[in-house]
């Protein structure tokens, strides 16, 4: 293996000058070298000018064959023997410690780093299928971590040509290829002159990194935080919020994906290649249809092809107001009101669904059927209620009591989330009075807002709320309560957010962005996941978070008096319920 462990840099510089190159050098806390000429440029960096020159030379002579030729060119010519004297025995070269050895004869330079690069390549190969199906935010952090580990090896062996060549090949042929194909978003560390500090914005947490090892550690920390937030928000292990909407799955996902690939490649070329920046973007309606079909197929077919198609659609929809619907359909947080299957219907699928509906209506259990029989029938019927609820309600009217007794526990797991939701709707539809029957008086609604308290607001409460910007989160809209709180607490503004997945994400962004001074959460109407997401977002930026139960004004004022920080700078900033 040809290596350059130490070199007479003056001789190397002269060789480069004779070959038509210019060597440019500078020092900025570390040394940089740029070899230019013959319409080429090769850069390197190191702790000294010699290391930087050797690093740049490694880029100029990347292969073992090229380095071997370089060694031969740098080898000094033997001196002719003096007449009448025997030739002197060969002396070891002192200033040029360049050697050629076979792999079996001597260890490679920096073998630990070369081994680390190879181990990293194997790790990427093992994990890339799983990462292909992950949300793009996770893809960015994982790829950044891999990229930082590769650059750390190069950083720690600045003069080693083989480590440098291995790292460059890994970055360009593997990691950059994944990003070009998946299009998960910009990663600053890919820049030719990128430094560790450039990754601070991509990471989003922690201090400004000073080394590539630190970048990798911070990226891993950010990934853990993202996974925890996704889990609290009810997303699946890959970071997507639509697990329930994947049911029912495609009967032949490989066929559907192949058809989708054919249609997309007819407009934009191979999806496994680079993005077609020179071609015109397809129509927005076509992009929306493709995005819906792709989301429907997630997890049911070949991961790398699925990810490449996702990357192509992200590339096409990244800009333009007309692509907003398709861009939203590709967002991991987006959850459609219906299943993906109902949004991507084909003639064959409609025919299969019609056949399934006929079978469901034909097999409706008789009155007095056992619970297991009713539950088994509901498993087949509930996925069809999205489009055919009226027909199913009419056919199952005699099972009103039996279906009303069926509980959610009969439909466990994420794959049955849609069934559980539709079970509630079916029960409500069956509970409505039949035509001609008098409607039963409705039970009084559990009002969120009570009449305005007669007592004036305590001065110490007003001192803490006057002029504040408040966010109130609940699962329902209550304009009267919003008005009462704004008036009694003399607020500058009070914005209302309902805790749907999309609205919850918007609320978190507003909190982290510094839009509010106080967050009030009607935890009596929120699930634990929403409560946890809001609490963590508030704590992250030091905004007071009050769990105000059902949000009744008297209770809100009581909690503000007890927990909202006043003038004390070290008061508790996040109140746990």
C-alpha cells in the first residue's frame, strides 16, 4: 500500500510547480492548502502547513496507483560513483520518509480510523432501509451524525491520504447520494469548507460544537429529544402521525408502487438518480394524488424505492403556493380525516369495496347474536362506514343495544385506531331516533365557561396578567370564555388553539417562537400526550404553563394567584399538574 507518512514538502512543492500547479496556503487558527492549476483545484487542511499540503496532495493523488507514481517521481536520482573508489553503500533517506509496502508487510496508517470509517459504512448499509421510511426530520439528524463521524476521522488524521480518500468516498458516494435521492432537507456539513459550528442550526439544541465528534454527539441528543416529542404526540416509531390511516392497506402494494414509479419517471426520469432540476414540475393536482398514494404505501413495500419517490415529491413540492396541498400531504404530522385508501381509489379498489359492502350487508348478525359474532362483524363493517355509514346503520338498526355495549378494548393496537374512532360514530348514529320518533331531550352540555364571578379579580392576580399575551389550549372552541378571561385579566391578547394534531404543532411552534407570555391548558379536556407536548415546549423557552383543568374563570384566577411568577426572578416557570 502506497503511503506518505512524512515528506520533504519542498520537494513536493517543486514537483507540483513543475507539473503546472500553484500551491496556495493560509493560516486561520489552523492551516489550509489549495493546489490549483490545469483547470483543477484540490483543498486540504491540517494543524501545520505540512499537514495541510499532504491533505491536499491526498485529494490530488487519490488512488494507490497514483501515489505509487508520485513516490517514484519524488525518489532522488542516485549519485554516480567517484572514479577509482568503490560506490558507497546505500544510505537511508532521511528527509523523505515515503515508503511502499504490501498490506501484509506493514499496518495501514491510522488503522483505527480506517477501521472506524469501514465500520461506519457497514452501519449505514444495515440501517438505511429503516431510515428510508423515517420522517425527514429524523433522516437529517441521522445522516448529520454519520457525516460528522466520517469528518471526525478525517479531522483526526489530517495528513493520511487513505483516511482522507475513504472519508471522501463515503461522504460523496454514500451519504450525499442518500440525501440527493431522499431530499430530506439541507445539511450544512456537506459543504466543501464546512466547519463543526456550521451544524448548530441543523442540530437545534446544545452549544455551538467545536469538533466533528461533538457534532455527532449533539445530533444524537437532538434525535432522542425528537423521538420523545414524537412519542408524546402519539406518532409511530418512524415519526409519522398517520398509522391509523394506513388501514386498510393496499392489496398489492408492490404493484401500486411500481405503477406510481412508472408514472413519476415518465415526467422526471429515474427516481433513484439525482433530482431533475432541469425539468418542468408536474401539475399540482397530479402531485397531490401521487403524494396520497405514496403515504398509503408506507411500510408495505420496498423501503429504498419508497424513500426515493418521497424525495422526488418533496423536491417538486418544496416551493409554490399551488403545491400547498401536496406539501401538506407529505408532512409527517398531517393526518387526513379519512383513511389514505379512501383518498386514492381506483376502479379495481372501488369494485373490491363494493363486494365487501355486499358481504357485510349480507352477513349482519341476527338479534340476540353473541358478542363475539357482533364484534367479528364490526371488524369487517367499520372500515366501510366512512363511505357507507347510512347503509350499515339501516342494516344494523336491530343491533343498536348490542353494538352500544361493544367497547374499544375489542379493537386494540394502532392498526385499529380508525375502527375505534368509527365505532363511536356508528354508536352515535344508531342512537339517533328513527324517522317519526320524538327526539329525547339532550343532556345539559358540560359547559367550559361558567357565569362571570361576582368578585373582582385580586390585585395581585391582575399585576401578573395585565398586558400579557396568553395562549389557551383546549379541545373545543369557547368564544364566551375567551372574552371573559381577556376582560377580567386585562390581557393584551388571548389566542385559542384546539388540540388537533395540526393545531397542536402550530401551538408548539408559536410557544417556542416566543409569541406568548403564559400558556393555559384546559387539561380536563386534553389527553396526556397533548399535555406533555405543551408542557415540554413551555419549559424549553421558560414560559409559564398552567394546567387550568376545565378553564373556569374562578379556577384560572386561583391558579394564577398560586403559581404564576410575579416579580421574583427565580420563581417556578413551569407548573406541573
